[in-house]
């Protein structure tokens, strides 16, 4: 995208308009200026929406919503807003109008997505994750049938924030927490505040900041403290990184494979328990495989659809299978 008329970066322009709309949402001149800026380049709508999402996260509240004027100003005519581009521009200018209260949000393999929600909360979805939103006047419920998500919950008296993952219900008590489907069970990690976890017919368990629990298995819930640096490593995927600090090669490969369609296969089973250390990009399985091959002194065979580590019955190197 081209820079602004004053030479500024498009991200800076979008951030400026997001702040103006939030601070002066009743000012027709600001709305008209935003409309003109959006109309000059169709890509600016997405930039503004992203800037508004960032502003919402930074301020910890929902962006203010502009009231509908009794009569639209001439510079901001309602009929223009009903066009394909104008409708999007109007929704962006109104901030929370695009923030979902219900419906499905999802990520594909390798995709990471942060979604601002209508109540001022945010949901960060990791790879291959599906979430179904059910927000009402009584409850804010998110069904998480697969994947992993981090939730930063805005306080709303009388409207509990509930995440349902299989048979596990996680009720936020003003907090930041992550929920992840594992095999077996559901893992809950609390970063800030507290949550109550209800697991089938077992007694509810309260987790505080710095605690992690595994629920939904046939055994009793497993709860353990987690150091801040370990919690940060577990959530490094938000920045497109995977960090390992002694996980086995098999565990590290499984985590990298979760983020990529091009899969890594370890042919030397005797090396599966070797520890792995380091930080890697979520979208670079080849780079991870090469680093792991160096660590374990194993040959690496990069193929179009898979990467083979070690020697074994994986086929003849370079055959493209």
C-alpha cells in the first residue's frame, strides 16, 4: 500500500484514524474525513479494522460505537453506505459493528488469528481451531470443539464468560487463560486471574494465575504450577514461534506438524526421546527439521509433501514421494 500524503506509513494513518474515531465518534467532520480516507483506497478498510482491534486490546475495552444520526450529513450520505465498499467502511468506522457476538470463527492449518469480541474481550486462535460464539444478555459462551485458543476476558457483571471444550467447562473469573485440546483431555493454562473448571461429574476446580491443569480424562484432574517463562513458551505461537525446552524430539515434531501440512517423519525411533531446545518459526518445518537433524546427527531428506529425518523404511531419498 502507498504511503499517506504526508509520507507516513499506512499503518500509522490507520492508527491515527482509529484513535480519532474512538475519541470523536460524534463529530460528523471526523466521520466524513474517515469516509474520504477509506474511499481513496479499498485496502484501507482492512488496515483500519486491524488498527481498531489493536487499540481495543491496548485499552482493554470495547471501542465506542457511533450513534446513528437522525439525518445523515451530506458528506456522509446513507445511500453510499449501502454499497459494497461503503457498507464495509461504515461498519469499520463504527468499530464494534464488525465484532462478532455469534457465529463461527476458525483457523486453517498454519493460521493464527486474533479476534476482538463484541464485549471487549479478545480470542487468539491457534492453528486448526474452531470456535462457536454464543453471546447473549445472560451469558458469553464459546464452544471450542477443536484446537487451542487464548482468551483475554473483559469484565461484565452478570454475564459469565464460559468456554466449553468437550465435557469441560471453563468459567472465567476476570482473567487471561488458554484452552487446548490434547489427546487425551483438555489443558487449561491461566495467565492472569482465576478460572473455575467443571469436568463432567467431578467437583469444580479453581485454577489461579500460574497454574495449569489437564481435565476431561478418565483420571482425576491434574493441576500443577507453571513458571512464567514456561507459560510464555507455551503461548509463543501467538508470535509465530514454537519454543522447546527439553521436550522430546517426538513431542517437538508433533507440535511442528500441527502447524504445517508438510509433515516431518522421524524414521529413527531410537531418537524419539532425545530432548530438544530452541525457538523455531511455526511456518518453517524445513528449518526446524534441519536444526533437529544437526542436533541429533541425522540425515534430512526434504520432499515436496514431507520431510524425513534419519534412515529407515521411509523410501529412497529424493524419490519425491
